[in-house]
């Protein structure tokens, strides 16, 4: 019986140890939580605080720290009250009478010293009241509610108490009864709360509480707060009518708040987003609606027009409208997109009017140059299907562009009376993809190379028609070659002995009926010019499996299809461009785009290949 009692006690002890050990481990593995305790027993030079610690790892010493400025650290005055998790109590000594202190709990951990939330208090004082600023709440445009606390009267009669405030920009130094506005608040000790009115909106104020007695005045620490801003005025263009060299515009302005409109009017310019620094007409003050005529403009020209209003907080602008002065010529606006890569950009346009006589539009499109004010004598790309019944065209592809080059672009429109141009934009193309197609991370004879990859499932629907056709042709050729199965079509950029990319390998990867993998390779020399336009030469079938595939294709009457499939990149110069304007790494895809046939692009996945070695000239 005694043995059973001993056994039962041993089991309970082990189980309890297991439970406590698990609980402690869970607590150790949880995040650190450190709370600063309440400040209690506040005296003339002493106070009591503490804290509570849970979670964390490698918990060391702990305590509280304090200072007369916010965010005290262990470099300031502090206590050390044991170590480890749990609650602890700290006795704070050596304080000054009638002084505000900031207190935080601290603890040493594996990640350094950590701090708890901040608490504040004011010590008692002999012969004078003590008070503490608590905070500012319910801040509006012209009012704010301030809260403070008067702890003791110091055994004296309080003759007045309240709040002091002034604009921070006034620069009056420390607030006193002599240099600040005041709001008296009835009472003696206890809560001191008042609502300050007649403030300015959108302004920063300094505020502190005060208590006066027969021997003088004591003040709390000061705090800052900012009033809210009134809503911006509403300013709108009611209507606009264009003439040959002018337009008439009506502007409506409405404050909607007690803050008056000091000025409203209209601004305009030849580029989007005009401001009061551009052309401006002042129409009035306060709320109102006024019309004006903007004159001495150019015929057949696009202008951007915005209403504006100004109050003491600044200038706001209304919605922009586009105005085209009349002419026998048509007028057009440029629609620039954000799609810009190393070699491509997209720009669209919209014909705003077809001229006074509505002469038929004969051509419209986009022109661009490396110089400002491009014309149709520079690079141009006409839109398809533009007429007086179809006045807008989607973004047109500007191609080929030079990498890292600034271009200027604008639209144009032509009728029997001449050519007009839209507003001008500029953009800078991205860095060349060639920066990423190079040997990296070399290790002995096995450096790392970039390659382009096309498989039956990648890149899927984004491949071009001739790209898909080439893949299907290769599949048919390999099927005829002893029922082989095409698994991947890949292009490798291969360096020479000096580590410079100088060769392009085109490989067909396939399997026989037993699943054994094979590779056939076609190779050529590759060069590129200063604009990163690639050309290839010295084509060669590198023997082995490629020769077997070629012989089979010749035998089956598929030689032309094979040649077109494996050499289609080499028929004309091409560029290698980013997949889109946001591509950032090689873990993406790139476009191979023939310079003379951009619609025959090839979109290929990118991967790093580690099984190629440098090559040398074979011709």
C-alpha cells in the first residue's frame, strides 16, 4: 500500500513537472510582452512602480528607468529588480519635488534591452500646488478640448487655474500668464478640463495648464496639437466654348466652409496640369460664378485648362478640361502610357476636332525623336483605320528604341489643310536586357549562364503564332524521326574563352520511346551593336543528334520546316527586350523581337543553366 502511495505521488509529481515545463517552454517561445506598472504612492521625492514580463527568450535583469524628458532609457536613472519573467515592484527614490517624470519598465533579452509602455507622474511639493498635463482630445478646425489634473494644493489657497495657449509659430518661448492667451477653469484640486475656442484651422498650437496661488504660479509641461483643416473649396468649369484664337470659359467657386476664398480664376497651358505659375486670369473673390475670354491663342492648338481657388491654406485646382482652338486643320491630343521597356513604348492619341470645315483626316499617328518637337520627318507610325468617324486610336508600338535613351514623342494629324501636332511628352527607356545575359558566379570550368526556354506549357498563350508554329513543326519532325517526343526548345547565350557572350546555341531536347533524353544543337556566332541589336552568322549543325535529326528531316521531306524552326531567330536582326515595364530580374520572361518583323516576336522563359562551358571559333 505504501508502495502504491509512493508510486502515485511520483506520477503526480512527474506529470506536474511536465505540465509546468511545457507551459514554461510555450511562454519562452512566445513573443516578449513587457508592461509598465501603475505609478503608486507618489510622494515628494519617491514613487512606486514596476512591471510585468511574459514570453521572450533569454530574459535577464529587469527594472524601471525614469527621466524628466520622454522615453527614458537605462542610461538614465533606473532600478534593477531581479531577473526573469513575472511581476516585479520597483521603489523609485531621489526625485525632485513638484516635478513631472516619465517612467518605463525595462528588461535585458537576447535582442538587447527592451522597454515597456511609458507612464508619467508629478511628485508632491511643499508649499505649492502640483499638476500634470494629461492630453488634448476632440480637436476640430477651431476648437480643442484639453485635460489636466491638479493633484494637491500644497496646503495653500488656489486663487486661479486654467489653460494657456498660443500659436507655435508665434515663438514666444515658454508659455506664461504674461505672453499667452488663457482660459480660466473653475475649481481647485482634481480634474482641470477646458474647451479652447476661436483657434485658427490648419495650425499648430502650444498649450500648458497653470495654477495660481498667493505665492505665485506653477505650470505643467507644455504639449503641442494641430487643428484640423477646413475642406478645400470647390471650383469647377461650368462650360467652355472654343473659337479660332480664343475660348470662353465660365468658372464657379464655392467655399462650403467659414474659410473664405481669397481668389479664384482660371489657368491654362500647352501641357497638362497648368498652375498659377503659368497663364492665369483672376476672376474674383469669395463664392461666385464668372465668365471670361482667353484670347491671343494659336489656331488649331490644344490647351489644357483648370479652374483654381486660393484660401489662407493654399491653392486648389478643379478638374482639367482640354480645349482645342478652331482651325481648318484638325487637332489632336497625345495619350502617353507608362509602358516603357528597353526597346519599346506605347503611345495613343485622340483627334479632338476635324477643323472648321471638317475636312477628311488623311493620316494620324505618333512621331518621335531623340530631339524635342519631333515631326513626321522623324520616326513616325501611322494609326490604322483613322477617319472622321473614328477619331481615337489605341496605343501604338514605338519600336525599335535604344536602351537608356531619352525620347520625345507627340501625336500628329493631317488633312487637306496641313498637319497639326498634339502635346509633347518625354520618356527614358530602360537598361538593356544584355546586362543580365552574361556569365555569373563562375566556378572552375562550369560557369553559370542564362538561357531562354520554351516548353509545351510555357509560355502558353503569350507565344507568337510563328513561335507556336515552329514548336509544332519540330514536334512533327521528331515524331517522324523514330517517334521521338519534343520536350523543350531552348536558346543559350554562350561565352567565348574570355567570358564574353559571343555564341547562340539553339537546342532541341527530346526523348525516345523508352524515355531516354537527347539533345540536338544548332549554333551560330552572335554580335550586337551599340544599340543592342543582335545579328548572327556562321551557322552550323554541331553534329551528333542534330545531324541525325537533319538527315531524318531530309529523308522525310521536312528539311525546309526544320531550317525555318531552328534558324528563325537568325533570319533578321533582333533585340531582346523586357517582358514588361515592371520586369526586374531574370526570374521572368523576355521577348525576342525581329527588328523588321516585330509582330513575329518570341516570348521565352528565362532560367540559369550550369552545364555549358565556354566555346571557341569553329570556322
